[in-house]
């Protein structure tokens, strides 16, 4: 019988680190069952191989270390750590280009020296916080129901909520970033909220259909500009899908390159810390790294109308 420790480590590294998925055939029993400790779902060797190829597609430099392998007769446990760079999109989730690390353990049984059953315990939270998806499988397969944390459906009509929102006065911001080619991007947004002063956290909600969204999702930093009563045409530009929204604008880059628009009432640059998924939108949580204030009077927005923040006259 081959040394199970050496065989498992070699096949594991071949499959996960180099994509040689058929190396698993040497250590896995034909009746192999893989169970997820979290969801209780089971799969076989073919699904495991496809999962490995999917994960390696998104993280081509994936590297897995077998931290500990314990074998006790026909029982075994493997403790592992994987690191990789999120280089290619995972289903609908754009790559962030960031290195992520995830750890897990597999406990299982052997039959004739081959792995016949595995129960995989994997705390996905570290990895998923960076990916911004609720579960890895839901990122691959849109039709697999996600574990229900909260059912967001309800009897309230869209009109009722619209009516509620129309009673709320806000300012108007332009959220900006630069894309991978260094091109400035941005959209008008009134979903800005301050979260805390210590640490200095803010949030903004962005619709995933926004053309600015992929650049924002991949960015490390973003800019938030509070528009002034002199910038009515700037709102129109940034609430549109005009290709070069910055063409006739004066702006300067923050310390990390985020466009800060001249003439705004105030502007911040912030480092993106979290990307929470809220169905059609992503909630970006960012830590403010730079802040600029001017005397320009801010613009006010209510139910489709824009007002001067000092005189309250409609703009
Ligand atoms: C006052 C106002 C507030 C808006 N707030 C948001 C917002 O918070 N989040 C969002 O995703 N879109 C918001 N929008 C809509 C976007 O600005 C609009 O969809 C824009 O065309 C997006 O541009 P893009 O697709 O080029 O990124 C708002 C529009 C206006 C006029």
C-alpha cells in the first residue's frame, strides 16, 4: 500500500496548485462522496474536479499548503491553507486583483488506502469578504439557492417604498474612481451615508448595472464629491451614461488617484474596505483617507428635484 501521507499531499498539490485534476484518481475511491459540513450538500469526484478548475480559473496562482495530515487507521484529517490572487471574474463577480487567503479542514475515511468519504469544513468568510459573494457555489451557479439569511421579498409595493424615499431630502454626490486603464469614471449617487467618525467610515450603494460598477468593484479607493448649487449640469452628466463624463470638467486626483471634482462643496477620498452584496446593489464601505472642504453651498435633492442649499430655490 502506498504511503497515504505522501500520496495525498502529492495528489492534492498537483490538483489544486497545478490544475492536474486527474492526479486525484490515484488517491480517491470510485465511490467517493464529498460532504460540505456547512450546507450538508454532497458531491462526487467529477464535481470536485470541476470546482478545482473553476477556482483555479479565478485564482491562477493558487497555492495550497497541507498544514497537517493526521491518519488513524481508516480515519484521516487534513488541515490546509490556500492563497491566491483574485485575477479573473468568478461568475458575475469582477476580479479585485487582491491576494486572499482561506483555511479549512477535511475529515474523512479511507477504503483500501483510498479516500472514500470527506467532510469539508471551510470557513469561507475571509475569502468571501474579498470576493463579495454570499457563497462560492452561488457565484458559479446562479440557479443554486443561497443559504437563506434573510428573505428580502415582501408584500410592500415598489410604489410604497418610492413614496417613502420621495419624502427624504438628501445631498447629491458624484462617486468616482479610475479604471484599470487609468480612465476616470463616476456616477451621481445620493445613497451616501456616514457610518462612524472613529474609525472614519462611510458607505455608498451602487447598482450593479452601472457602467462605473466594474471599475469601482476593482478599485482600492474611491472619491465622493458633494455637489454644490453651481453644479446642476454636473449632476445631469453623472446621472447619464455619457462616455467621457470628465471631458469638460476641472478635477484633480486624490493621493490615490480618485477624481475629486473642482467646485464641489466637499470631497473625500476613501479606501474601500468591504463590498456587501445587496441583491441588485453593492454597498461599498470605505475608510476616509483625505478630505477637502470649500465654501460652495451644497445642492439638495428631493423626489426628482434639485434645490439650492442656501435659498432652497429650485435649480
Ligand atoms: C439624485 C440621483 C441619485 C442617484 N443615486 C444613485 C445611487 O445612490 N446609486 C446608484 O447606483 N445610482 C444612483 N443614481 C443613478 C445613477 O447616477 C445613474 O444610473 C447613472 O446613469 C449611472 O451611470 P453609469 O452607468 O455610467 O455608472 C442616482 C441618480 C440621481 C439623479
